[in-house]
C-alpha cells in the first residue's frame, strides 16, 4: 500500500539523524516535492506526551514497559499521520522508526528479537521504509556533540550505546538493499550529498519529478 515513499533516518545519539532529516526535508520542499517530516516517538499529541515520559531522566522504566511505550507512540503515528500521508503520495521522512526498536530494545536491552518483531509489526501495520539512512558514529563522539542536559537514553552508559551501535550495524548487514550506512564523522554538507545520492534515484523510480 506504500503509495508514497518512506525514508527513515537512524543512528545513535548525536550521530546527526535530525540534522540530515531536516536538510533532506528542506531540500525536497524547495524542489516542490510533497514531503512531510515526523519524529518517532512523537509528532502526534499522545506521541509527544509518551516521548516526554520516555526521555525524562527522573522516570525509571523497565525494558518491556519501555518497548510498549515506544510502540504505543508508533502505532498512533502510523495510523494518524504516516498512512494518511502515504495515501496522499507524499514522501514521508522519519527521524527514527522500527530499526531503533531492534537496536535499542532488542540489542541494547536484550529483549527477544522475535517477540519485538511481532509486536512491532502490529504497531506499524507492517509498513517498512523504502530506504533507511543509518548515520554511524563512535558513541563517545556522538555523545560529545550533545550540549543539552542528557535525557534518559543519552544518560545510559557507554556499553549500552556501543551495543546499540553494533545492533544497528548488524541490521544493516542483514538488509543491505534497504539500509545505507553513512560515516557520521564526515561534515554535514558532505553527508547531505550522500543522502541525496540515495534518495533521488528512489524518488525518480517512484515517479517523482526532481
Ligand atoms: N556531520 C556532523 N559533523 C559535526 N557535527 C554535527 C554533524 N551532524 C550534526 N552535528 C551536530 O551534532 C549535534 C547532534 O546532531 P543531531 O542531528 O541532533 O543528532 P541526532 O538527531 O542523531 O541525535 C548537533 O549540534 C548538530 O549540529
Ligand atoms: Mg535527533
């Protein structure tokens, strides 16, 4: 049912996901391509409230509860925003999506991947990105870029972030066609060119004029 195109950005804290998602969004908007940008969790009223709970460093959350909170927010985002946008033939850019759950909750927290996969499919209505840009960076470098007080996830220890990074890279090896790995250490502008190098051919193939 993917009438539009779904492009997700993934990566650990401070890798540059939001920067690249926004650069792509503005570029496509300038070119007259119908495009929307959502963040997951978030971008719906309930999703933003769930996000605030998830990122609050004062709240203690056990791994399964954390999983369900992320997926509750995702379920709302998929049904109320992503699917309607795809039906309107829009390019949907996502600042995080399902791969985050495998990297953070399965690889990071140790929850069983198969179960995570089953519940994730319910939350996403089995929608998958056409293309995923994984911005890879060494955890210490990524965390150093963050200037605000650390949220609940950013405050996790280095070993956790390392597991998440390795989880992402493992996902990328399993899905080479969909997931493209970029070196987050490169300058923003250079990465933006690389992102466009993957996105433009996909959009042309899907009939968008660029
Ligand atoms: N390629 C880059 N090189 C250096 N700094 C970057 C790069 N990309 C982003 N940044 C900076 O690093 C910080 C985190 O970037 P951000 O895009 O918010 O990361 P994320 O969304 O992955 O956590 C921001 O201050 C941003 O300006
Ligand atoms: Mg971000």
